C-alpha cells in the first residue's frame, strides 16, 4: 500500500474518532489521497457524481425511505400491531412475541431497521411498559433486536446498496432474504419463550370475538403491500426500483386516501425528513465510491485475495473468518461504511473461491444488522433510547441473549446455504454468480 493510501486511512479513522460524519470523513480523506498522489481533484466530482447517477438501482433508496416514513406517520403501524397481537398475543410473553411478528410484517414494507424501530417499535415499547408489565431494558432490547429483521425480509435498502457494489441481482437478493428473515424471527421468539418461562412474563387477554373481523379488515390493505411488491418484481411487471415507487405510492394512498391519517402539513414534513435521510445515504455512497476508486488503484482487493489464496482456506472457512471480522468491526464501525467499502474489497476473493454472491450478500447483511445492536456502537439501541428514554445500560444487560440467538441463526445460514438460495433457485437463479 502506498504512502498516500496509508495517510488517507489514518486521517479517515482520526476524523471519525473526533466525531466527523462518516460521509465527510470519507470525502476529505479521499481528497488527501489525490493531493498526495498528485492527481486531479476533479476526480472527486467525477467518481462521486458518475457513480451516483449511472446507478439506476440507487433510485430505490429514497423511495423506500419515503414509503417507510409515510407508514410510520399514518396509522398503518398501529393496524399491523393489532394484527400481530391477534396472531401471537395470547401466549406467555405475548407482547414480546408481537414485537417480533410485527417487525417481520413491517419489514416487508419498509426495508429499514431504523424505520422499524422508530415506528412499530416505539408503539410496542409503550404497550409493554404500560402498568409495568415488562422491564424497560428488556422491552427496549427485544424491540431493537426484532428491528434487525427489517432489511432482511424484502424490500431492503442495504440489499439495494450491496447489489450496486457487488453487481448482483436485487431481485434474487430479495428472494434470498425471505427464509433467513423468518429464521431470525423464529430464533428470537424461541429466546423470548425461554425468558418468558424463566421470568413469568404476563399473558395478554384474548381478543373479543367481535373484534377479530374489524382487525382483519383494517390490516388487510397494508398486508397487501408485500404481495404487490414481490408479485410485481417476480412477475416481471416492475423492476425493483419501480417497485420502490409502487411502495411509496401505495403507502401514500393508504395514509392520505383510505385512512386519512396524514394531511398536507404532515406530508411536507415527511418529504423533508426523507430528503435529509436520502442526503445522508448519498453522501456516504459518494465517499464510498471514492474509497473504492482508491482500493482499485492500489489493487488492495487483489492483494488481499492473493494472500488469502496462499493460506489455502476453504470457502466455508473464509466465510467464517470474514463473518467473525464483520461481527467485531460491527461493534465499532458504521454499517454503511462496512457495506460500501469493506465488502467491495472482499468481492474478488469471494468470486475466486466460488462463493455465491447472493448467499454472501444476504449473510453479510444479516451480520451487519447484528452489528447494529452490538455494544458499544449499537445504532438501533441509540434509536430506541432516543425515542423512549430507556437508558442504554439497562438495554445492554438484556441484549446479549438476543445477539446470541441471531448469531446462531447466522451460523446456520452459513453452514446451510440452501436457507438463502432455495427460494431464488425456485425462480430460476443459478448459484455461483
């Protein structure tokens, strides 16, 4: 690695350490590399703008953000919670189980873990804390853990970004996330069942017979969104990017038209908030494109691939090594940074070892989602404490058992690639790409 590249990395981590936003740290570090290397500063604009505008799939990101914000602002989350409570609310620890099921349903609409935690998650915590039925730390921890399913069951914003950097099909990635997302939910619910028996968590009263039909009727329109999205994508009617536009339009139709829960003033605030969130993502993507230019210029990926090849590790051993690395880095680094910078470095080795890019992509995103609840840099726990006031320290005491459950699910996905690949193969995917 050249001296300018070393200087770039040192400055990047130094600026991150003092609190500079990730996107700005990446851009300014890349500026330094070009300056020390004697290259044209115009490469910053060329690489960033060219990479952003030529990628049609990136248009899906702001559209999914808008869809999630509209669903959170309307009454869609509340309706889905009532449906989830109807399904699993009557078992011991029922509200905790409802949190997981609601996250699994909402993940089929939002594609974002943070949107999941801020929407249904906030409502579920309020329900669990009512009358002191659940400890605040446990309620916050299970909400954050369940929110990790958000980007696994399609649609998924991280999968869109992975498809961009790995040159992989978004549609097959979406399909590959269905069974892993269900597995994560089942793992969390098994853990909740054990905790519920140990701590004698409360049982919710069954719904009245007269309430069942209205709940089903009210929840049917939002439950149709995943069917419309996935049906449209896999029938060939729309591309994944166009499906994101359909999701935003459908959420707008429900919130503003059918339910009349969002007015013009609220809608303006939703669009402003979504624009800010999109700008943050775009800034990180622009910085990542410059970092990847440096990686390609320095041939870092090829050198790492050659070194790993000299170790003569099997594909499964490599997957274990890189997933362990991601789990450790997830305690300290931003999810987008690892997805947009570290994953492209690993892709040459992934291809050289014959590891399927869809399998690697889905398991990597599962890993990065676990990183979002792993202390000390646990973004989802930060979101939960920000919207509810539950202290981080109380959630730290309870989050570890859920991390273990999710890691167990991840290991199962790594050992049995068919968990990821079975559904894509049913629709024509050929593994190994």
